[in-house]
C-alpha cells in the first residue's frame, strides 16, 4: 500500500489526538503513545491490508483514548474517513471504561467473536505491537508493569486468550503466523517467571538481556511454535512440554536436578548432538538449527 492522502490524514489526526492534545505516553515510559498506532499501521501495511484497514489501525485508539474535551466520536470519524473506517475503529474500541479491568478485558475478548475480517486484522496488529513490546520489557527486567491496571500474570493471560480467540476465529488471517510467534514469546516469559527460585543466582541480568545468535526451532508448518534461544556455548537445552518452552543454561553452574518448572516439575533435557533431532514438544517434526556460534 502506498502512502496515500487518506493515510497521511489519519496520521495527522492520530498525532493530534494522542500527542498534541495530551502528550500521551506508553505505559510507564517516556515514549510517545503515537508510536503504537503508527506501528499498527506499519504491521497492517506489511500484511497487505487495504487503505481503510490501515487507516483504521492508525486510528484504532482515538475513540477509546481521546480527552473528554477533545472527544473523538464515531460520527467524527465517519465525516473524515468514511463509514467503513469508523465501523472498524468502533468495533475494536473498549466501550465500558468504567468496568473493572478484568470485566472490561473479558468483554473485549468475547467481542472478538463478532469481528469482521478487517477488525480482526486491526486487532491482530494491535496485539502484535503490544505483546512484542511487553516481551521486550519483561526480558530487560523492566519495572513498568507496576504502572498497569493488572499484574503481569493477568496481562499475559488476557493477551494469550485474545490471540487464541483471533486465530480460532480466522485461521487464514494474514497475520496468524505473527500471532503464533508472539504467543510463543509471551508464553516464554511465563516459563521464565515460573522457574524454581533455586535457579535465581544463576540468572545474571546481563546474561538474560544478551541475545545470542544461535537458536533452534521446530519445522512443524502447522504451528508447533517451539524454539530455543542459546545464551550459552553448549548444545543442550531443558524443556517444559506443557509450556512449549525450551531454555539453555550454563551447565557448569547448575545441575540437571535444579532445572525445575514451578508449575510442572522437573524439565526434560535435550542434547542436540545426541538426540534424534525430533521436536520434544510435537514429537513428529525436525528441529532446525538456524545458526550457531556467538
């Protein structure tokens, strides 16, 4: 999709709503909120969405997050961008902001069942943007989660259930693969959080934040989603089958008995050089070594 006049107009409108009128920031950060709807628009453009859907993605939070004195309404969007854009934005907006957080989010997840494909596409891009940012914050050890209206565990559950609902509703969604990928990344944060406390001395903050090149992933095209990042120069990882997550440890500092998932007990051990290279999660596809070394 080229940079059309309508898209340019939507960017100006969203910038006024989020940045000029209220200097809105991302939760717990000094980052302009407008970066989020612009990211949503870019994701939609990459997915091949049409002009109205991209415009709706850029505007998707304008009704929900506008100031009372600068209130954005559906009628306003109809006048400036047309019925279709207004319908999409209205459908993905949370209407009952006075409800408790859990009730509001449950209502939002239930509403996914009524979405058109265009609305599902916008919601998919919104989730991809939000979850990618949350995973990055979690892995950096950020403390921003205290700024949210719910603990990280409830945020994680909400996003996982939302992704599941969208993929089930529209399996052919052009962003389904991206949703599956961020779902795996988000589930990984749960596994890290649930690793037994006896491991804590071995999780140096610098080591956690260092992204190594080496990793393996399952070649299952049906969406197993299993992957392991290698943070240490060995060819062994431990896995929790229920969480579908694998972790690579420094074997010189920890014993196999100490690798425990708090929810599901002792984690399985997998040596890439000694095993049959079959994915330990789906058990019917090959593990591909994508790259090696530091």
